[in-house]
C-alpha cells in the first residue's frame, strides 16, 4: 500500500475555492437498484464533497508520481505530526477517497490500477 | 533526545513506567494491558523493532529462568524447531540500572533475530522482557545494547515517564493510565489515582487550525465542558507561563448531579507556535499544583 501511487479520477471535477477548500463534484455510482431508485425518485445523479483546507492540500500533492509513502512523509512534515499519526490519518483519508472512487491506486511495478 | 556515534537520533519511549531510549524512527505501533500486565511494540514504519512485555508476579526461586524457558519453548513451537535461542551476558547494562533487578540477557535467531533483556524488579514486582528485533538484516549488537541498556521499569523520583510520538511528560507514579486516546493529531492521556484524583494531559497538533476557530483564552471553557461535569460557579482564568510560552491557567469548581461530590479542576493550556501544537494539562481531586508540576515537564520545540 505504501508503495502504491494514488491517481485522481479524471471524471471527477476538483474545484479549488478561494478559501483554500476544494469542492469535489462527481457522479454517484451507476450500478444496481440504487440507480433505479434514484431515477424513480428523481434524486440527483451528481454529488458534491467539500474538502477542507488540510484535505485539499493533501489532494494537491497527488500528481500520479508520489506514492502513499511520500504523501505520509508530506503530511508528517507539513502538519508536524509523528510518522505514525500521519500514516493513520492519511490511510484513513485515502480509504475515504477510494471508496467514493475519487482516487485510484496504481501498484508500482505492475502498472496495475486498482 | 540524544545522538549516537552512528548519528542515529535517540528519543525516549515511556509507557506504564517502562522506559528506554529508542531511535527516533521507532514509534509505538501496538499496546495492550495496564501497569500490572501488558504489552507494547514499536515499529520503524516497516518492521517491528521493539517488543516489551511485563507482568506483575510474586518473586520466587528461578522465576526469571523459568520465564525464559517458557518463552524459548513458545518461540520454538511457533517456529517449528528452526529457531536458535541462547542466553547472553547482561554485563552491558549500566551499573546504575542493575541495582534492584535480577537480570538475564538472551538472543534468538529464526526468520527474525532478536537481542533481549529480561528482569525481575524488586521495587515494582514486575517481570519485564524487552526485545530489539532485526528482520532481514544483520543484528546490530551496539544498537540493541544501547536500547536494552537504557531500559528500566521505574524511576527513583516517584514519577513515571509517558513518552510516545515525540510527546513526553512526567506524572506522579501513583497515577495509572486509565484511557489513552492516541488519535492522529490529538494525543490524550487520562490518568487516575484512586477513585477521585485524576489527571488529563493532551497534545493537539495543527494548533494554528484550531486557534483560528477559538483563541487560547476560549479553550478552558470548552475543555471543562468536555469533562462532562457540571460547573459550579464561575470559571477563573488568569495568564501564566509554561517554559517560554504564555499560558492560560484556569480553575473551575465542578460536581456531578445535585448530591455528587464536588471538586476543583485546575488546568493549564498553552500553545507552542514553533511546534504548531496546543498542550493541555488538567487535574482534579488531587494536589492543587499537580497540573503546574506536570506542565513543567513537557518540552516542546
């Protein structure tokens, strides 16, 4: 995991706001009965997520080259956290972004994206 | 923090009275138990590097020998017999750390190798086992001896060192850790002595973010609220100093329910801009100046 490279989903709109926050606009998962229910009740297909300044800073570091390990080191340095604290915080954050399909992870060496 | 010949920076690790100096990159990864019995391990981000186990036992003949034999058996069973275990010489332990302890050194080698030190402390009645682990790399005896030689399970000044993730403080040794909350960005130690006296020590990272929302003078009110105890009377606040930093000292009478026991909560909150941290020490039901005493032991940038 630490050696994998996070990549931003190109289908997602990442709008940087003047406040330092980032507004993420993305389509909801297009599968299964949930989509059918959404259509039935005319629920919006698109959803928004507001990343705070700290979250936006971390996303700003995702450039398709930096590994998760590099991002942990960045968080530790930028926010003056211990290695373990930044590791726990960043992995949780990456998990949240990954679950929403906002970020994918390329496993180095295989070129395989997950 | 000290520096070794090979320019490794060492930092203190302190947990339930056990303390030693470890390379700065080694951080607490896992913990369990309390003062009487428990376990802690530290890793370097990749591999486990230090394991500590302790157990309060009644001293009896050949206690240490028996404990090491049992440990050897369990290691060999797990490794299916492919492990070499041998006794070592604890002569590397400084004389000042040998007094009051029955010591035994050991080493083992399988997929992972370890240099270890076990002792029975007559002062605390605890049997302690500390191991420095080397996985997929040669055994660095000098490093192991540096770490093991600094290990002890109590201090002589009546205090206990709590030191993890670059945060360290000393608390009276009759205060036991009741609940640690080691969340990213906020470390909180809740210690208790008996049924009434308590101590809470906290370190909040990213202070500038928090202070944008509330100034340091607004913190005491919020901190008292978070205790979940009903305030009785007004919150008293005054300016103080902790080291080179301006601090806010506060006192609040609190009680639980109408007939609940009342107590005075005293506390100090201050910020270190260089470190971008907020520190909080609060105490109740014990010595009036406990918060001040503990706060004075916290070192920041």
